[in-house]
C-alpha cells in the first residue's frame, strides 16, 4: 500500500522533472553517447560546425517561442527567411549594411501582416501565417526572379563564417538574441504582457493591457528574427537561394520550442529550453549522419522525441 | 441500523506536507440531504475528491453501500452510481444542449450513428421534467450560466445515481432556478438517493438539508441535525469564533449607515443600449457612494458593468468621467481615467492562473511600474507587499502561482490589481461569489472602508442581502432596463424584490391591458 503510494509519488516527481529538465537530460545523454562512440566528434571543428548549423533554427525558434507563449504560432518564418534572402542581392549595391537593414525591415513588414491578421482581423494564427507562408515564398521568388544568386561580399562572408575569440559570429548572435529575449520575458513589461495575453486573453484585456498591440509586436519580433536567420543562412552559403532557404524550418522551430518545455497552450515560455531543444534536434541529425545511418532514422528519432515531449506537457496541463 | 450509502471513516490526506484532511468521518444515508459547509481550505473539495476517486486517502477508508471502495477515477465512481455536480459547469460549451445531456451515452440507430431525432426528443422530455425549456439544439455555451448549471444537474440525475454530490450548485443560479433545484432535491429525497450538498449559503442548509457537517481546517467540527442548530451557531463553528463575536458583526459586515452624497457624479453612464441585453441604462456614481445593481440573473447587471467599463461595445450611450464625455471607451481608457472593474467570472476573465500572485497583482499597473519598458523589482515588491498585507491575502510567497490559491484569495488578488491603481470608481461584479465566509466578510468591510475614503463603488451581487446592506442606492434591473431606483430608507430586500416582481407583472400584463386589437394573422 505504502509502496504503491511511494511509486505513484515518484512517478509524478519524475514527470514533473522531465517537463522542465527532460530536454537537458536528453541533450547531455546524446552528447555523452557521441563523445564515447562517434569518432572525431569531440573535435573543435565538429562542435563548431554543429553550433553554426543550428544557429538559424535557434534564432527562428526563439521568435517562435514568444509567439507560442501568446497561444499563437508562426508558420511563415521559412518564407520570411526567403524574402530576406531574396532582397539581399537586390540592395547589396547600396552597401552590405543597408541591404541587411532592408532585409530586416521586410521581416518587420511580414510580422506586421501576420500580427494584424491575428489581432485585428481575428484570424486563427495557424491559418493567417499559413497564408503568409504560401504567399511569402512566392513573393521571394518574384524578387529573385526564381534564381539563386551568388554573393561575394567580404562583410557578409565574415558574418557567416568568421569567429570572434574562437566563437562563430552566428553563435554569438544566437546568444545575444537569447539573452535579450530572456531579459525581456523576465524583466520587461512587454514580456509580462505577452504571458498575460497567452495565459488569459480576456483577463489581460480587462486589466487594460494593449492586447492587440502586444500580438502585433510579437509577430513582428518573430518576423525580424526570421529575417535575421535568412541573412545568416545567406551569409554562410555565400548565395541567396530563395527557393530552398528556410524550407520547413517552421517545423524545426516549433519542435525546438515544444521539446524545450514551452506549452502550446500559451502563458509560459522557456528560452534556454528552446535553445537546448534546437541543439538536441541538431545533435540527433548529426549523430545519425556520423554513424552512417539513413536520414530517415533521424526523422523517426526526432518524431519520437516530439511525441514524448508533448506527452510530458500533457501531464503538466492536467496537474 | 441501516447501512449508510457513503461511510467515510477517519480519512486523512496530505499534500506536499500540508494536512488537507485529518481523520474526518462522514456518514451519508440514503434519502438524506446532508449539508457540508466550511470556509475555503476547510477540506470540502478534498473530501469530495476522496469519495469520487480523484484522490486516495493516506489513511482511513471510504465505504459505499457497506463495501470498502477505492475508485481509480471519477468515471468509475459515476458508473457505480455516485454522480458529482461541480461548482464550475463541466460540459462542452460548443456542443448542443442535447449532446451534452447525452454525452457518452448517445442513442444510436441501426448503423451505429447518433440518432439525433430521438436524442433531441429525449433531451426535451428530460429538461421539461425539471421545468427547463430551451432549444436543445443550441450550443450550450450560448445559454446563461444558470441554465448550463441546471443542465449539468439534469445530466447527473439522468444517470440513475444512488449518491449525488452537489458542489455549490446554486452559485450561479437565480432565485427561480433555486426553487427549481429545491424541487429536484425533494425528488431525490423521495427516491431515497443520498445527497451531499456542499454550499456556502446558510439559507440553503436550512431550506434543503436534514443534517449538516461543518469542516474546519481539515477536521470535522460538527455533525448534527439542522433542526437542532441555528445560523449563528453554524457560522460560529465554521469560523471557530465566539458566538457573541459573530452576532456583533451581523450577517454581512457592512455598516448600517447610508452615506448621502451630493454634487457631480464621478462616473456617469448615460443611455447605454446594446440589443438585446441593455436598454437605455443610466448609472451615476458619486465619490464615496456605493451604487448597487440588483436584479435576477440575466437582467443586465453584468452587461451594464461591462459597458460602463468599456469591455463590451454599445449600440448607443456614452460614459463620462468627472463631467467629461470620453470617446473611444475601452478597459484601457477606463483604467487610465480611474475606473476599475472586477469581472464576475474570476477564472475566465480575472486571474491569469499560470502567473504568480505578484505578476497578477501588478498586471494593470504595468505601465506605471516601468521605466523605459523595464520593470523595477523593488517598486513591484513594495506595491505587492502593501496590498498582500492590507487585504490579508494568504500566500506562501508572492511567487506562488495564482491557481494554487483559494477562491477568496484569488478574489483579493483581483481587488489588489485594481486598488493598486488608486481608482476613483470601482465596479465590482459579484465580488463575494464562491468566496469563503471569512474572506466574504473581509471584502464587504473593505468595500465600506473604501467608500468612506471616497471611492465610488458599483456593487453587483446576486445575494440580495449584500446589495441591500452594502449599497447606499440600489438600481433594480430587469430585462436590461432600470425599473426602479431605491435610496436611503427605501433600500430593503422587500422593496427590491417587489420592484423586480412588480416590473415582471406589469410586463406580463401588458398585452391584455392594451386597447389595441390583436395583430391580425396575415394568412387569415
């Protein structure tokens, strides 16, 4: 009798621990596995490669986490990356920084469209951003005439491939974005409004919070971050490829957010968890490749982890 | 000696080291309506959940019809014949009334598909037995809370229950519906069903129940026949206080004196109309005055409050503060102009359950606590500490999640959220609903105190006594219109009821007293 009780309690504790810490444990496990069994894993070059590869997803995922905290979702991030990538070669003639500024402004514009559709037109986020997902990629191809354009710009190249003190610039960028997002969520009024809107929109509205403005703002943030990821990807490849850049990244980003412990039901957000979630998914892919297993294996493992993450979340919402 | 339907034998239950129940016993006999009363946190909910299999006791046992039972989950308890009607309606708002009534046991035709026609017919019959007439095809969510609750009751009763547990069934019912429920309870008693009736309302204990059990701080403080006790004694037992102390306070904690006010109203809502809910409602609120809005459920009290606060759009009408008419009225504008509101539905529109007590309290004050968009921890903490102390909000820490608090403390959090804005006018929609006796008394004295300090208050309550004793002036609403305004000595429960009743009679009598001929049938 007492034994079953203890087992039940232990089970509840384990579940609660997994909700918050599961992603860290899983990441630690896969790192340990690779250090032991994957040849040439523990080299600086390989670790750096993993981080650089995950950078665009991580940046997009942070924006996604904020949107999900408002009980929304942003499917248009991949297309936003494409638009931003398509605009770079068009404006690089004015200099690299103006071109990047234009690309980021395009992210603001896409976010404003998404946010307005959700906040003012009252559309379901999944439908509104799905529309923008489709239209955005089309727009990007129009900008680029459907072509891949190679870019030879030293600044852009160093943005994508150089390091400061041994840390790739793109990784530093991810860290900066994560720190800012963390501070905003914890210490800024905007972060509090975000969680209030996601936690209980009616209550937020009756407390006089600018619900619509908050919604528009969070989609704008997501749009800008996606545009930044588009710049980063382009810089790393040395080419603007609007047909393929950011393709299906929305799914990776959502996965990172969910695996990282942010519930889809809104009202909560875990920035560090999201980053770790993105890293975990990257490591799974890398492990499978380096173990010479088919790519489909990576997908199945990822799918299993997503299901497990959602299962653990479900436990929380019932508690 | 008959076997009790439910025999709870000295059960104990702890949560994270906190003792929720400590050796509590309860015998519930067939054909008995047994009241279970106690302040929030007394252990009523925990006891119900132990009986219905949501929790298991740490010690002690529950017997059902003489046999020890341990239901794995509420559904098993229900299948065994123990039906529970929860305080918050547990139905599917988007599905039709009939689907809700037959949820999980829909009649099917030969193909195994739902037979809607017979389901609708059966639903109509079931509901008409309880005097409810609604279109059973309408989504449940479109109906009033009271009707939803009655449908929850009807659903529980139509499952052939041997034991029915009612958890504050009348908290959202209007008096007419309470009468209906009284009839239902009588039927249950005649059919030898055992009823455990959890309530905050002493009226109902004396009206419905034979025996009463009082819980206090997780222990049984009293069990005995209702006939052998008095209200005062029950209140005293619940609060664990001296009887003389309670008598001094009276039934509510409002002071008797009525404040009279003069001069310009602080908040003035003129001719608010919104079809079909509001019809030309005008409300003035002066500084230091408590204006009561009385009326039955659905009379437009909540709609008036929301329109005054800018939460609902209006077809026509205007709101002015300090003599200036405000355009673009919204909750945010209202708060900026010193008008606050606490909504009726605490869970759906009030608290943000996942946020901490601190975050919930400072929510509306965010713009005032930020410097360049960032929050000052110290200013937040000062503000929160002040109001937690002043309103005596019981929290382990201000980091605690609001959902872990009792109803009374959640309500105080909402009061703190508005009071920290230092409003000129505060609209309170059912401020003491679902709140324990102690918190209720504290909230009532607080309203008095605030009015003394010059706050204008709009007080909405479905408890007549609260409006009558708390308000200086009472507007009686019916069908979205003000039908009477009572002042000073005119404010009494009898007058309010008469205003409601007279208005209803007049409206009902209208067609017969008009001289105009009945409209002709165009097909005749």
